[in-house]
């Protein structure tokens, strides 16, 4: 056998082994190794596909719950929704509760209109000021901000020449 034939045979053997390894189903040991590797990088997904019996059971439970919901009166539905909302809020962490208290979603149209009117009035008042008055207001606001800074924050604000043009 020549050197060329031996090399070709070796390459074909390696490729056929690689193809067989890819098409063969993973063994339990390979699956465990894959799960351990995925767990190290935080991507563990060891869910096992549902069997046909499990799928049938879940579908029947879903249909039963759907029928029960349809049979409820509107008051019962409202009570169930309120109960679920209360349970969900009781299960939230402190950080999640802060996110749930977003009052912007609960703002009514009247409140929104009032806030918009206030903003428009403030803008009109600002536009009516002379340039010297605007400069004085800016300076007063900057001084108020500086007075409210903590000691650490004030250290970082000592060189404010790049912010204040005067």
C-alpha cells in the first residue's frame, strides 16, 4: 500500500467515524456531560420531552379548567382574578414590588391633561423671561443643586467650569 492510499484510507475512516458519532443518539453519559457543561455556563436545560400520555393529561386538564372558567359568573371571575393578583403581589420580591408600583400606568386622562397644562404653563413662563432672568434662574438652580450635594458628590463637582459658562 502506498503512502497516498494509507493517508486516504485514514481520512475516510476518520470522517466516517465522525458521521456515525453525529448520527448516533447520545448516550445517558454523554447527556449528563453535556448538562454539566451547560450548567457551568449557566445554561442548564435538562427538561425531558413530554410523553404522549402526559400531553393527553395536560390537554384534558386544560380543557377542564377552560370549561370551569366558562361556567363561572362574572363576579366569580373577578374574585378569582383579584385573588390571583393578590397572590402574585405577595410572591414578589422587594425589587419587583417597586416595578409594580409604576403610577404612570394608572394615570388618568384628567391627570395627564392637568400635568400637560402645568408643563405648558411653565414653558410659557420660561419663554417669557429675558436672557438675564434665565441666566439668574439657571445660576440659582445650580447653587441649590450644589447645596443639596453630599460631601462625596461635592468633591466630584468642584471643577464645574466646563458646565457653567459664567
